[in-house]
C-alpha cells in the first residue's frame, strides 16, 4: 500500500532562505511526503506561494490574510486576492477571527474574514480557517456567507460540541502534530471519535513547534502520525493513507483525482 505523508497547514515561505526551503522540501519528499498545504499569512506571501506551486505541484497554494494582519488588507489587496483565487488549483486562507489577538480590532477581523469568505464563495474554493476563542462567530459567518464550501479548521483542538457542529457543517479537522506529542491531552477523547473521513494532520511549520532541521521535522511528524493512529486504534499505514485521501477529498471533492 502506497502511503504518503501530508502536512495540511504549513508556511514553507517563512523558512526564508531559499537554500533551506529547497533542502527542506527535498528531504521531506525523500522521506515520503506527498503534499503540503502551503498557506499565506500576508499579501507579501502571495507571489512567493504562487511561484512555489508553479515549480512544484506538491506545494498546494492557499491565498489569504491571517487575522493578525487584518490591518494590512486594503482595497488593492482584495483586488489582488481575487486574481490569486481565480487561479485553478488555488485555495483560500488562512483566515478567520482570533480573539486572543487583542491589538487587532475584532470587528475589523470579522470584516476581513467575511470578505475572504465571499471571495472563496465567488470562486467556489475550499478554505482554511484560523479560529481562536471565536467559534460562535466563525460558525455563524461561515453559515451566512459560504455554507456550501468545504473548509478545514486549522490546529483544531475544540470540544466535542464544537467538533459535532463542524462535522454537521461538512468541515474537516486539521489537527496539530503537537497534540500527539504532549503527555496528558484532554483532546484525546475528542480526537478518538472524530469522523475518520474528515481528519487531517498539520504542523504549522515553522511555527508552534520549533524544529531546527528538516530531519527533526520529519522525525516528529512520523511520530505524530504513529501516535494519532494508535489513538484511533488504527494501523499506521492505513491511517496515513486515510489522511492523504481526506486531503484529496478536501481539495478535489473526491478521492479519485
Ligand atoms: Zn498558520
């Protein structure tokens, strides 16, 4: 059985040095990586992410404005974002509201999220949601503006109730590798019963967990996948393949392509 690893939320462009980026991608691919969902944070990322995706189809491009940078979004950036989202094979995000980020006005964050939802809807693009302590607002904005689009919740570690709500909305759960390398994790009881056709695994590299080398990233992701599979009482290879197929369904709507 062919099983390829997938990282459903990463910011490869933020490794910064082109040489390190090339080495990182090469090493990961040699170790069985098939695909990265490479997410933008600011408008400055968009041309870099586009160029990376054109060079290597494994770097699936996501164009959006992260809530921490909501104040960077002006009319010109929305015009540009519209052009980026019209590209075939491009997706939307990361975007969403973050209540922990107090220095960025919350109503501005919701506004910028809404405008991105409307653009995702215009081009029928699945999107990546960043939500911190704002599930009520996130769920209500998605339901109002883009109820029929596939979406994934980045770094999901919410409650049973939120998980159920997202499941009913057709959302995917992108869970951070760091959840599986913690000792005692109350999220384990939620992860155990997430629907198996909606699970994705991510790192948010180079953020959240600070890994210094590609080898360390590869080792940690391998370990994370193994522990995640054991939490699901699933054979590791079957789990890895299932997660990859979920990524294909997220991007293409079917696992056949
Ligand atoms: Zn991120």
